[in-house]
């Protein structure tokens, strides 16, 4: 499923030309806020795979000082509770994280990015102890991906994320997966599809 999602994204992007255009910061106005939604497919590192919806919001630093351009703060919530492929019928993984994101927006249509998020993870599972079927942990989530501009304010988003759930079941659990979604950029351009 993950491979199909990644191949679909790459085929779509490869068929659409990306033109390079750099414009001044003054040509953009509005909130430096991007809000997105998507669907994630993860390998749980415990029992097969899980899928589910994800929501995120990015607050980007585009004003002075210029060395902060490209940096932002991301808040993300994910609910992996569907399409189970493992042997645990009640397995569920929810995360709420926040952290830094860096978007390299030097091209008109494609914007690669990297991020590091930190937050809370909640997991339901089956264990030998009937009183121990739920746990919460601090979760670390490095990730990378790209955004592709479909319309002046709408981006197609694809990313990979690797999570670290420390000290769970005497080990660290490392779920990882891909997300495909769309985001709306609340900033408006004065000159068509220009970007900063």
C-alpha cells in the first residue's frame, strides 16, 4: 500500500513541469499559515500496518529577520486506527506533536521540506496483562517530504515520517510511514503563482 501511494505521487509529479521563479517577499500578503489534511499508511513495528487521517497546521516565518525564512512551527495530529494488517484487532496509535519545519521554497511549484516534531503518543494494544492494554509515551518524529503547488494557494503534500516511542515494552518502538494529503496556504500572491 505504501509503495503504491509513493509511486502514484511520483508519477503525478513527474508528468507536470516545474518552473523556477523567484520573486520578492513583498509580493505576498496574508497570514503565514498553512492548514492541511491527509491520509497516512504506517508500518507499526509491533503488529503489521495501520492507516488513518492526519491534520496539520504550519506557521511560517517569512518576515524579518531574513535568516528565518523557510523555518516554521508545525502542529500535527494523527489517528492510525484503520486498515489493520496485523494480528492485534484493537491496535490503535494516536499522536499529537509539534516542532520545527524547514521549507525550501525556491521553485515555483515544488517545495521540499524537513521537520522534527515532539509530542505525545497514545497506543491501545493486546498484552498478557489484562490491566495493561493502553500506554502513552513521549514521541519523537523526524520526517521529510515535498509540497507540489496545484493552484495558487493549494498544495499536494507527500511525506515520510519515522517515529520513536522510547521505553515501550522494554524497547523503543519505531513506527514509520507515508502520508499523502493537501494543504491550503492562507497567504495570497499579487502576481499569479509566485512564491517567496
